[in-house]
């Protein structure tokens, strides 16, 4: 079920909320069960059999976690069980997400290899698998405290994050489900959650969705695009992706908050980033955090331990040597970012997307090593940095969206004028489209983000940068209520042209 | 302000905003809906006010373009509608029969494609334009279920809805299903042109003049070739078959004479038609009409007229429609005395 569908807004959400708070009067366990049930209905709406896979995954991982904790005094056995658990999760992900593509790829080289039928990708498998891998590793590290099975079920299945994230950390969420206050209707949280949800819904229906037709048409025949058409396509997609994910993240925060749960931040004005490191600290933050904790840091630490054992040096001077940089920065970064790329999908395009960002990050780190004390940034320099970062991200987004590498190269060829460089405004779409794009860029670069606007309400776990002084911060006033109510009307009106969230496919 | 009051105001403003949009969408469709809407309004008014006269034409866009009621010898109304099929024609026939004096003769003409597909038009035009009610849509869904026809379930509309919720949203005119049209028209941008279309269609008793558009052909051939040529084989779906037969049965029970006729295709289109499609269509019509009292089958062949009488290989232009309607007029005169009399609508060099 989509957050931005009529059935969700007018059917599922009111029922789920009412049921949660009503059953909570009879007991918090009952309310928890209601929420699990509602989340399973939400998950199974498109494909009921997929619920069985989700439940099997939860049962398997909970059993592994239980065994890991029980084997606390036997580290070798504990490590084995953790390893089995992680491998099985990765294998399941590999089977559903990559097997068909891999066999099709190999089939191209060796026709004797039998093809298999396409495997239907269960929704959100990447998200709930990563969430649970993190839990197993934390169990092994002795970091998990709450082991209640119902809280675990809620942690994995809670519908605001189940299908497209954020990737939750058990330490952040399970204690909240264990807290009895979570199960009491809190009118302030309801008001804050509703506001977030409406802002997100408006971003989705009014900002992102109108761009989907242009993006679909463009990628259907990228070879036909001239320079203006290709730039229009690339820019349109970058905005569609931004507002789609930003809208989804706001809606997820809002839905969770209505039920007194606070989510971690997941999206924070990434196109305002002045370098690519900052970009990844603002875009899909929960994925970055996960990959940093469970891939980048272990790999980098292993490299450093190896170098330390072999007296190769790990200090700044060693990092500035080509070999030191390659082993301590480039290798862990490239491994992490290639994994981040293929986490999104099995195609070669995702691999290139990941590798490209890995290279960007390497360049950025190398620059920092070479310029440890940069001069204070002037506004012009900051502007240039933002533009350069955005253009780099734009390049990556072409591979991220393109159905094939050939299609991506066609778009790039178009952008560089190889398919004709006529300055035809007709290729850029209607005046309405151009106005829409201009408005979206004004929002992206000229407005504070939702978290900043709502900073007073502590919308996410951790500190939030407040909105600039010129922008009125949100508070429950008459005019704020009227504006949000109007935004809700507009957002609901936009549901007629609803398309899927882009991150649902991952 | 307390959070509770804040939430109530948000919900109240949202409800008011939606109510206003609902009112606008349902009361002022002429202001923003696409040009198919005023055509439906004009024809719906004829049916609602029982002004169809003695002859009613049911069918799709090809019949809508080809038959000029003013050329017929009896008071007539062309109630054929573009992008509709036998399903919608059934409900139009049912509405006609509610009149104290329904038409005496119904001329039924659907294109080949209409029998083998059902599309978004059921909701986008049928329900959104007020042609089909919620009950009608549920009837259609129930019929499809009985026939094990899954075509309806496979149609996805942009709203992401399906089943009863989609029927409800479209038939009650939920404003979100109107938004794309409203934005396209910038809210009031189509008012004048829609009024002109409605008045023109009302004056022409339902005939719609299709504008010349040579690029509308399916293949970009010199002589435009119509969509029918893209049909690989004739495969009618159970739902359209059911409603075709149901329409004939309904009219028959009411004692209304019905004649099924072919609307001409352009010669280029007929030449490009896949082998077997024409014969299969003729056989299908014969099968549906066979043995039903008051129903005559004049669809004995898929006929073609010279390409110059078409705008796109399928739809007749005004000159073609005038000539064709005159030929049909002669048939109507014959049918007045002998309803089952055969009538040849094929092109004759003397025309």
C-alpha cells in the first residue's frame, strides 16, 4: 500500500490509528499486536503471499538472535551463528534481488546455462533484511537490551518504515516500543505527526509526481533527446527523486510520530551539500549510517590493523602516500559505495552509480588530506561547491534511473550536445513545466527543510539545525493550522495522479 | 493554541477545501473537462429528456462521426460515443427504454476493436462524465466476475485504485480524479470551447465532425491507415460479448427493432487488415444476433469507402458522413416498412 493512496489516507491510516489507541486502553500488548497486524495488512496489500516471507525472515532472525544471546559465553559458537544468520539474510536478498539478473548476464556469455523465470522481488526486502542484519550484529556485540519478541516484531514490521525505510536501529526504536507512554494518545504528537505527513504528501503529489511523465517519456527513448531535452530529463529526474524521497521521509516521520514513535533523520536537504561527503550525510542517512557502521568501519579498521601489524603506518603522513590512501581510504570507500549501489538494484547501472560515488568520495577525501586547513568559505565559493556537488550527483542519478548503461550514455551524449544542440524550448516541455521546475529549485535551495521548519518539535532522534531567522518556525497557531489544512486539500487532490514511491522498488 | 484544537482546524480546513473542490469538479465540469465531456453532456441530455426521436444510433467514435441524423428520414439522434464499447451502449439503451416513447429503431454499430477490449474509459469517461453510475459499475464488475473475465482487474488507472474503491471514487466524482484535467485547463480554460462543442453536438443531434488529422493514422502511410489494421486477430472478450447480446435482448424485449450495420473503413485500412479479422468479426456479429426477435444483422461484410472520405483511415470526414448518411437514409426508409430487409452500405461507384 502506498502512503500516497486514497485507500491509505482515508481507510488504512484512520483505522490503524483508532485501533492502536483503542486497543491500548485494554493493554499495551494488545495494542502492539494490533499494530503488527495492521502492518502486515499494509505489507500484504499488493501481494499477500509476501507476508509469509516477511514472517519467515523475522522468525529466522529472532531465532538467530536468541541463539547468539544464549551463546554469550562461547564466542566461537556465537560468531558462527552470527555468520550463518548474516549469510542467510544476504543469500535471501541475493536470491530475490540478484539471481535472475546474474543468470541472465551469464547467459549472455554462455548460452548453455539454463535461464530461470524472473523472480518477483518482495517489497522492501532490502530494508527489512538490513534492519535485521544490524540487529544480529548488535546482539553479537552485546548492544541489544530489549529482547521482547513483540517489540522485535514491531521494530521490524512497523508500517511507517517497513517498505522504504528508514533503516532503523534497534537501540533507537525497541526502547520506544517498550515504553508504556507510547501507547497513550498524545494530542501534541498527533498534531506534529499530521503536519509532517501532510507536508510529505504535498511534496509527493504536487512536487514529485507531476515530473514522472516527462521522466518516463525521456527514458523510453533517450537517443532522441537533444541537448535541451537531455538536460531537462536529467534535471527533472533529480528533482523527482529528491521530492519523492523527501516526501516519503516526512510521511514516515509523521506517521511514526502520530503513534508516539520518533524516527532517526533520513533526509536533510542533500542538494545543499557543499561536498559529496556532506551529501551522503544528508541523503538516505539511515543507509549511510548502516553501511558506515557495518561495512566501511569494519573494512577500514581491518586495513588499519593489518597495516599496524606490518608497521606500514596509519598516521596522517601514511594516509597521504598513494599506497596508504588506496588501502585506508579508497578501498573501503569503493567497497562500501559499490555495495550501496547494488543494494539499490541488480543492474550494471547501479554498480556504476555506486562506483561513481565511491570515486567522488575518494577525490573528496584526498582533497581534504591535501588541504587540511582550508580557508573560510566565501558565499561565492560555497555556491560553487554546492553547484559542483549537485552536478556530480546529477551525473550519478542518470545511471541510477536509466534502464541500461546504453540509455544512460545516450542521455549523457544528449547533454553534451552530441544529439544536436539546438536551443529549442519545445524540448524543455511546457511553460507550466518550466515554472514548476523553477519553483522546485527555489524550494530546494531557498527554503529550510521540514526538519528545520519543525525543529521546535524535536522531530527526529538527535539535534536538528533550526530554520533561518527570516523563516517562521512552526508552532500550533491558527494560521499554521489553516495553511496545513489547505496543503492537505491540495495534497489529496493530487492523489488522482499518484505514482509509486521510487524507493519502494529497492 | 492547544494541539487538539490545531488538529481540528487542520482537518476542518482540509475538509472544507476538499468539499469546495468536489463542488467545483462536479458542478463545473464544462469549465475544465476535455472535449469528450460536452459531447457526453449533449447526448445525455437527449436521453434524459427522452428526445431521441424514432431512430437512435448506438456505437463508438466511428458511428459518431459517420451518421448525421439530419440526413435520415425520421427524427433521429446519434448517441454513439467515442472511446466507448458495447458495455456503455448497453447502459445507454437501458436509459432510452425508460422513456415513455422509446425509439422505434436502433442502429447499432461498433468497430472491430470495441468488442475485444475494455479500457480506462469505463472510469475516465463513463463514470467521470456521468454516463455510468456506481450501481452500473458494480453491475459491470459483477458480470465480469461471473464471466471470469479479468480484463477489468488488469486495468490500472493513475489513482492507484481498484475494485469497489475505484468505482466509488469515479462515480461520486471524488475531486482528485479531476485534477489532471483541471490543471490542464487552468481551472476555467475550457469553458467557452466546451459550450461551443455542446451546442454544436446538440444542434447536430449527436453527430460529431472529426477534424482532419492525417497524422492520426496508425502507420504514417501516405493514405492514413486506421487503428483496426493493428489488430492481429479478432478475439472478443467475454464482457463485451455479454453486453452486446444483453443490449440486443433488452431492445428486443421492449419491441424495439435493432439493425447492426458496418461503418465503412478507409480502403487503405481494409487492405491492411490482417487476414481473417473481417470474416471473424462478421461471424461474431451473426452469432450474437442469431435468433433474437426484432434484431437484424446487416453486418455481412467489413466494408470500405474511398480514402478521401476519412480523416484517419477509420473515422469519416464530413463529406464521407454526408454520403454515408444518405445511403443509410435509404435503408431506414426500407426498414420502416420491413425491418429485416437487407441493406447494402458498401461503396458503389455511382455514389
